């Protein structure tokens, strides 16, 4: 088990890697990204793997006679990207909501270092990109059980914000009722396995990776908090002013990557897996159809509001003094690049990558993202859609081999999760094709049972065998 977590940490540890410009006569464009933070892949890992930015720069060069070379710099977190941007060493970067705000505040300290948020990569409207996990055999079964214990998180990150907000919502005082250990995700994962901490509160893809490897179970689903989480693209304001055509080329390439991810989700997941060493099944959990991350470049009002709501927490913990969000958020360039469809996409919040098709087992079309699931059969080149979680259980019974993965949405939060790692409830009052309800956490399942007399928590095996004949 220790070897497994060490391997997982190694997968997600590598940072600070860069590829120097191959041609010293070309104009370098330096892009900072986080390869393992997989809801930024359309501005980082996938974008780089498919060469979309280089292609767009080649097109630009044919028009203006310039030559460009992209220098990719890979980091674990957003903080070093911000530091490099302040030093004029990174031109364009991508990072999460809390680091974005810190980036804005630091940049606004000088006219020479100001930055702009110009596009979104991925988001979750309820906060499902962050989770609190515990060891599989942990005696901690609710947030209340954290009293007197130690929790690992990265202070100032969205994972830290989730921990504090969720704890307060549960009636805990984060400053008194438990100890917070400030650790990088890979350090916290090792501490969780060794028993040095009772829980780990982190961002994508750590919760999914640890659960997939049977090294953790979800204690608290960030989607239960109902606070949007997001990642976005930032650019140095001076660079954008001096090279508007390069910024437009980057945003056009990001749209290329987003379209590719939507149209070829399995191939996109495999490309990210190949580049990062993450299991494709974990990448697909977050980035596939109806995934935990919604990929949409538009800077939606709900995401602007979410950033504003994050400011008081960052001030409270002392990492932010003041920030002018109105001056920081600027979607004019992406609006221009996206064209007429921008306002339409801006107004929508549904995941544009939806599970679709026909459920062959239950004999009905797959139309409701709140119930739709997906099976990735072993050795198959395509996934198998399921109209409801109960239908997915029936389809699993029909398989002759163990699938690579099966995904279902949490009954209440909608967070997509692994079917065999979910907590299942049998509700005899529900319809025949909706009798079994999956939850990411035991707390969520208990709450449902308390509100639905006659329902009961069952094991995954019991749910699968009791779902009826395929």
C-alpha cells in the first residue's frame, strides 16, 4: 500500500519542468501550467499534447511574418506561476480560483505587473472539484468526527477553503476543534496513509486518484457546499497589450482543445494520462461527459460572483489584502475569438459534454444528466451509456469482464463518481429503473435514508444483484 501511494505521489509531484524554445531566432511565448490539475488541460496539458497553440502561432506567423516558439513551464500549483508572471518570466498562465485572486492582488501592486483573467478552463457550479477524504478504514465518518484530529490541506488553496467552510457549516470551529496541517497535496496523501493526519482536503485530481487506488474514501463531497469552483487563464496585461494577436491565438487554441475534449473525450483522457502518468479512468472521471469539471471558456456571472465570495476568506487567513475584481476580469479577447456563440454559451450552465445515446439494457434514451451514468468496458473503444444508476447496475451484471470503470452521479450533489466506490441506497418507493441511489459519502446516504422511510443503505454488491435482470 505504501508503495502505491508513493507511486501516486510521484505521478503528481514533478514540478518546474520547462521546454526551452528550440529556435533562438523565434519570439518565445512562455506558458505556465499545471499538468496534473486536470481541469486546466484545455490551457495546459491537452493543449500542449495536441499542439493546438503551435498550430495557431504558425498561422499567425504566415500572416505577419513573425516566428514564434512556445516555452511550456509545468508547476504543481498556481503560486510559482504567479511569482514568475510578476517577474515577467511567464506570459500566460492557468490556475484555480484562490490562486487567481492572489495573482490579481499581487499584480495590481504595480502598473508593470498587472494581470487579467481572460478565460475559464473548467468549473463546477456546486464545488465538486474539491473533496475531503479519509483512509478507507478510518473511524471518521462525519465532519464532526474530526474534532481533536489533524487535517492536511494546502493553506490558501480551494481545498483549504472547502475545509473551513464545510467545517463551519457543520458547527465546527476550524481554529479550535481540529488542527490544520499546511502541506502540499502529495505530502498530505502520504501523511494520510501513514496515519499522521486524519483527513486530506484537496483539489482535483487528488481525491479521485486516492479513491481509485483504494487509498481513501470521500468524507465530504465539495458539491454539498454549493459554492462554485473554477480554474482560468491569466495573462500579463502588458504582454496582452503588446501582443494581442498572440493572446488571441492562445484563446483560439484553447477553443480548439475544448472542442477536441468534447468531441473525443476518451482520446483526450488518454492524452492527458499519457502526459501526466495519471490513470485514464481518473482523468475521465473529471474530464469526460457529465464530468466533475465543466469545460466552458466563458466568464459566467456565477463564476465572477464566486470569486467575489472567495475574497473574505483569503483576507481572513492573511494571504490577500485588497483586490479590484472589476479591473482583473476581462473577457473581451475571448468574446472576440469565440464570436457570435459567446453570449449563448455565457448564459448556459449545463455541461456541453453530456452523456447521450440509448441505454440498451433499460431500452430508453439517455437524456437526464442528473441520473445518467457511463460504463467503460475493458478493451472497448467506446463507453456504454446508462439512463439511470439502477440501469447502470443492471448493465454491469450483464458484463462478462470487469470494466475499467463505471461512473454515476451523486443523487443530491450530482458529483460524478466511481460506481463501485459510491455508497448505495435502496429505495423501494422509487420506480423500477430508479430504485438504487448512489452517493459519494456515507453522510449523504444517511441523510437520504432519514428523509425516505423504508429506504436503506446497501453494499455495492447488494445493489448490483438487486437491481433486476438486464
